[in-house]
C-alpha cells in the first residue's frame, strides 16, 4: 500500500486536502463543487478523477500522502460506522484486492487458532 517515500509534497491534492480539512466552507464545497475546488487548487485531471472516483490506489500512485487518503474518504463517507462493512473500507478493498485477500486469510487463520 502507501508509504511516505511515495508522497509528492508538491502535489496540489495534498495542499487542497490540508486546507479542506481545516476550513468548513471548503469542506462543504468539497461535497458540492469538487471539480471547481480542484480547478482552484490546480489539480491535474488525473488527480481530480482519482479523488472523485474515491480510488485509494490511484491517489497513492499519484503521490497523495497516505495520511490524506483516509481523510479524503472520510470527507465523502463520514467517520461514523467505521467497520469492516464501511463504504470507506470497501474503497480500499476494491483498490487493493490482493492485499485484502491476504489480510482476510491471515485474520481467518488467527481466529481459527483460538
């Protein structure tokens, strides 16, 4: 998955999310005018589409900081109901199917050993 070394500190998405997290008006615009907000912060089309599509893998591949990816998903889905069936987790599962399968297999093995 992600790591800090892959983060592009100059990526407009990172700056946008930094400000969106801190400003209520920007958080509201994130949900109502994401494309306009992305344009104002200078996101590339690829960045905008990765955020719009809620695609953690593409975001990280583009250089979005791994800390901001779950923040972005929380902006879309909220922070409540973080469970194995949450919409945010489903985004990760779609983006990282192999990693998800390995983690679930490990969990089943560990639970089977109880």
